[in-house]
C-alpha cells in the first residue's frame, strides 16, 4: 500500500536520452506509472499487450522507469512483476480521480489490466457525426449554416439558419451554442435534433457578442440546512468545501444545466438532496427551468 499522504516531487526529473523527445517512449513510461499507481503492479506482458512492442523494448522501458523512479517500482523476483513502492512519488503528472474515470469511460485499459470500473451511461442519442462535423466546421470557419431542426414547438422539424460558435456537453446531451437568425438571439440547440445541414454563409455575429456565454458566475453551494452539524461536516468534506461552502465557476449560459446536474432545479430535502445554493436567487438567472417560487423564496440560514 502507498503511504498517506502521498508526497509530490519537488523538482522535475531528467528523462533518459532514449526517451527524451520520443513521444511514444514517454507514453509507455506514463503507462507504467499509471499501472503501478492504480493497480499496484505492472509487468512486461502489460506493455506488450497495450502497445504491441517487442519484449526487449518492454523490458528496457521497465528498467528505465525503475532507474527514473526507483522507489516507485520494486521488482518482485518470485512473481516476476514490478510492484508499487510504499513511498510512491509520481514522476509525471500527479494522478487524479477525474483522470482515472476518464480512462474508465473510454475503456483504454490504462488503470488496470482487468475491468475494474463501471459507470452509469446516459441514453445514446441519435446524433449524426457528419452533421456535428459540419456544424463544427462552420463554427471554426465563422460561418452561418442552414440546419433542419426539430423542436418541441415544431416536432416535425423545419429549416433555420444558425451561426454556431461553441459546442457544450450538459452531462446528458451535446448542444451547439449559436446565434439564431430566426429568433434573433443566442440559443442552445441540441445536436441530436439537427437532422440535416445545408449551405453556409458568412456569419454576422461572433462569440464575443454572446453576453450570456462570455459572462461567468460564481455559484456557491453549501450543505443542506436540514442536516445536523456532523452531517454538514461530512458533506462539506465530500464536496471539497472551504469555510462551509464550495464555489463553482460556470458560464451563465450553462447555469441551468449545472443546476439540473446538481439536483438544485427542484426543492428536495435530505437524503435526496444534500446541498443547496447559498443564494437561491441564482435560480432566476436560469429562468427557463421554470423553477417554482417556493424554491426562490426558501429561507436562508446565516
């Protein structure tokens, strides 16, 4: 087991001459470190399986990593495997849980040789990659593009012109942020509802003119007022709060999606909801959520 707290490296390491400037060799060393940290062990067959290299190259990589960070990789002769040392100090980027889950999501096999992770995936949306590609090209080329879009108002769809500048994921769906020439305002369009694209023209509106997109908010959350003191401390620690609150930096245009993901678009109580907004008036900035007034006027605790 790695001792807690894990220390960080104070000075950058000098890479071996064979590895310095060799991107592929560096990726193999990063792989070795990731396997050691998350799984506690790595051997030559892991490298061969992941990268398709010859066994002599895999052996050289393992030897070089051990020379680079001898406390990280301890060779077990009986099992013929390198194991993580108890005083492990990352030689490359510090490991993060977010990065771990990213590898789990794409199932690239980096953290572990055998499947260890599972995630709850949202329903697969029927989105044409060519449609998305054409919209992205229009955004990068500062173009307006004609799309056939289905909405709740026009469920059978109709043609309209949009001027896209960004693509965003709300935790469930992908959206394109664009100027709508029909409504004459910046809006979000679900990419799964764009079924066709057609011609393009020069755009008239730029991303820096989208005030809601350019404006960032500091959304402060705190433990729910109904929790007792010990429960509030637990929730504060879980959410990385300082002085009883955590602040999330969010674009105003994406605020509604953030509130939905946090479950703050509805007035729920523990155990369904463990946090609340420090300032409930923040909900007014996401008026499209049609939040009941009872939430907006909820009593604030000091």
